[in-house]
């Protein structure tokens, strides 16, 4: 195999890859923030002890976790315009789909975090007159977030890897940028190899940072 990487330079990266890189990063940040918010709400619904809240949350979480992400991306991209009568665009479709899908996984992480807080602290809050909402907001959730922070960040790294699946609806992410560069220069194999190295370096660096954070949190405890 005659590989040639001489065409790969900063001008090529700037022209084809940077736009996709920023979209991948933005999608990761937005989906993480939205997924944690929606996931926390789902977790609270599952732990409420009220069937009217618990059952819909269980169906949503288990349903989303049972379907491949790429199928959710395609369904949303194809069905929503059909239902509302107008296209919504690949980027907006990707944002909404990732928030909805990742919320199911963040929900389980937050549920485990909330359940890790000793019940004695909840009872202590109730004893001083805190409502359920105040107990969650001031006592339980801050500790749950801190306890589960390494897991939340690990899920975010997985989310970043999954952003490459938006190729299915034509969104211009980092992988699409490398693919386009490879096609323009007639070097698709080299472009995909460089893309793999780029994903590896980014994810490995983030994983290393998460491990460091995990150790620091363990020391604080």
C-alpha cells in the first residue's frame, strides 16, 4: 500500500476540518448540558415513588437505551419534517436527537448518584423543615453531581465519539471534514487514518484528564 500524507497540512485542516471540529465540540457540549438537565429530571421522576411519573420515565429511558443511536438520528431527521411539514436541518436535528438520546444515559448515572447519598442526610433535611425540592437542590443533587462527575465526563467522551454518526444525515462534523479533504485530494485512506489518530488523541487526552480528576476527588473525600 502506497500511503502519502504529504498533502496533509494546516491549510487543508483549516479549509476542511476546523468547521467540522467546532461542530463536533459544540454538539458535545450542548448535548451534555441538555442531556444532564433532562436526565436529572428523568432520574427524579424515576425516584419519585409516584407511578404517574415513574412509568413514563422508565419507558423513555429503557426505550432509548434499547435503540441504536444512528437509528434515532435517522428517524428524527426523516420523520419530524414529515410531521411538521418543513425541514429542520441536519444540525438542529443532531442537537435535538443527541440531547434526547443522551438524557437516557445521563438519567441512569444521576439516579445512581442520587441513590449513593445516605438516606440519613435526606431525613436530616426533612427534620429541619426542608421540602422535597429544597432537599434535592441543596443537599442531594450537589453531592450526587460531585460523586458522579468522573462518570458524567466519561459519558461525555463517549458522546464526542458518537458525534461522528451524524454523517448519516449529512451534518458536517470532524469526520466529514476529513472525508471531504480525502475526496478532494484523492487520498481517502490517508484522511481516514489521520481522522482516527485525531479522535484517539482527543479522547485519550480527555480520558487522562478524567482519571486525574477522579484521583483528586477521591483524595478530597
